[in-house]
């Protein structure tokens, strides 16, 4: 859809296109009632024919109207007009964390931690209402021109207490930042999965690349399940050990080994710039972070039988995983 074919949605008049992806297009628009700028997200008609994606879009809209926090982007309203599903949300004058990384290659760890702290505050507000984001990544962290961080895009979000049917395309999320339990397609994903994804995002901000790379989405997902976490010191040799400790705990393979509350995580993140001790310093998991080992970025040479079963399962779904990657990376 172009701005020429549909200039208006409800009380919102489109001004110009802000961006587009596989799922749809985002426009800058004016609210003719309040005369404020808003962002209008319009679901692509080719995607809207799939009931699963329409449900995800409407879930994002509904959950977005429930979130009102300084570090989240609120949805004003949503609906369907002229055959198009749309949602109107706050317009953030700034750029995405992904764009910031692209411009700077990698961020100073203090800046990255400050962004992660605010993102954690927003995720905590969502979790307090029983909402899990499920697609935490640099693209979904917006940074206002004045520096405030806002979490956006609840397109894959779910409510903890709501039982939902399994989606038709299995894995939901973006492979570079998916938690191991997301790769396994667990129905018991909770807020700790978002903490893992935020940890992977923090790693990307500081190191200039995502924790795991591969030739396919399948290879990256398998690494989240079975590979040792590369040492951030390989990319930033003078990175404080406490920062490594916090990332290691955020990205622990077992959810029970991660931070068990956002309060605990936020306390550690705030302690880092101040040079104060962090609780993560007491966390030890030799399989996840070899501080100076050049081999730490590789998967274990002989994974156990359980991991082989997991890898086999992911292999069966590899084609679908790649499809999901291109559909949700927007």
C-alpha cells in the first residue's frame, strides 16, 4: 500500500512512509483531533490473508494499548479500514538501536548498559502485566533524540496466563537473539526468555556483532542451544569483568540460572557504570563463557544425546525457521 492509495485511517492522515518490512509499512501521520504526530503501522494485505499473522498484529495492537510506561511505545488505537488492518502508536523522534550500532559499529559499554537498563525497565513494566515480548532485538529498541529508550513492536508478544494454540510456523522470534527455550518451541516461555534476548542485544551493542553467527538461521539457532558463549573480551579486550559477568548471567542456557527478576537485573545493570559489585559475579557456568579461550565461540565437540535430539528437531524445521527469520525481521 502506498500513501497515494490510502491517505487516511480514522482520524489519522498519512504524511510519509517511515519504513517497510515483510509484515507491513509504518507511516508518519497526523492525528487530526489532537494535531499530534503519530506512527501508523499498516499490515500488508499479502500477509493479512494469513490468519496467524493477522492475530499477531491484533495482539500487538491490543497489548500495546495496555502498556503505559516511559520506556515503552503505547498504542493509541487500532482497527480495519478500507480492507487494511492498522494500529496508531506514539511517534518516537529518534532512531533504532540497530541504526545506532550500524552508525557506530559498536557502542561504548557504558552507553550500551544505559540503553539495556532502560529497555529492562520497559520489559519489567510489560512483565508486570503478564506480557512477554518474545522478539527483543536492536530493531525493537527505539532511542529518542533526547536519549530516552522506548521498546516497540509487540507483534510476537503473548500473555503469560493465556493459553494460545501453537502457531503454524513454529519458531517465533529472530534467530540472532532467540533464547534456547524459544528454539525448542517451548510453551512455557516466560520473562526470562526476554532477559536472554536483551542479553544478546547487549552483547551486540558492545561487541559490534550478535553472539552467534552462522550460514543459516538453523545454524544460529542450534548454537543458541548447544554452543559456548563467545567471550566479549575477544572484541573488547578492556571490557570490565563485571560487564562480562552480567551478560553471562543474562544469557545462561538454563532459564533457572538467569536473573530471576527484573529488579535483580536492573540493580546489576545500574551498578556497572558506578563500578559497584554485581550479583552476577557469583554466577559460574563454565560452559557459557571462556574468558580468554579462542575456542569459546565454537560448539562443544561432543554434545550429549539430548542436544543431538534438539539439533535433529531443529533440522527438520530448518526451512520453516529460515522463513520465519525473513518474515519477522523487520
